[in-house]
């Protein structure tokens, strides 16, 4: 798992919009917020990504951009966006296993009889500074209990207002 205040691993994914999102090419004023989600099969992901989309403006006011990424195929990611009403959130798909592991994400296999993909990543949320260093990292081995977006926005405001350093660097 990458430590805070170190260079973030590489990340480049296709977006359902047809564009490509590459972390090293991003130029946010302050942060890139990367939300790794399990995929279309996950109802908790739906609720969380709706909340993420609801907070896009709050993060934009902080100079931050948000992208949500999964190991889903383009078809599954596009279907999720349509079914979940995600029309303002940049949604990436096709995350490969090696990149998921580089980011420290937990991986799971499909449960027999479920509509889960054969292999998928569990949730994670990363905040990367504009210079490419990780500020904040949260990963989970199960789909529940994710960082509340309003609380994260407030925390990032505190970081900016107080030049607060990355924690957990040892």
C-alpha cells in the first residue's frame, strides 16, 4: 500500500464519456480525489457514488476534481451511470488488477450465483495533491462504511487553511 506523502502510483483509465483520465496529466488546483468502487453489482456503491456526485461542487470550490473508478467493463460502467443517475461524475472503467494492487486495494472474487464480476476491487478513496503525492488514503475489505464526502470536504478545507501535512507517513 502506498504511504501518504509519497508519489501516487500510476493511474490511467478510460471514462464512459470516451475520454481518458490519467493522473500524471491532471492539473487540479489542489487535489485529485479518486474513488475506487466495486462496480455495478454493488448497491452500496450506488448510494456512495450518488453522494460523491452530490458533493462535486463542494470539491470544485476547494480546487479539487473527482473521478470514480472500477474494474467494470465499459458496458457495466455505462449501465451503472445511467441506472444510478451519474451524469456529472467522471466515471472510469477497466481498472486492471496490477494497478488495483499498486494502490493497495483489496480484491474479491464473485460469489457463486451472484451478478458480481469474476474479480473486482473493494472500495478505496485516495486524495492526491496536485504535485502527485498522496495526502489521504482509505481502503476497505468490504463494501460498507466509507468516508462521508461532506466530512472529507471539510477535512480538505482544514488541510488547505492550515497547511496541514499528510499523516500516517511512517
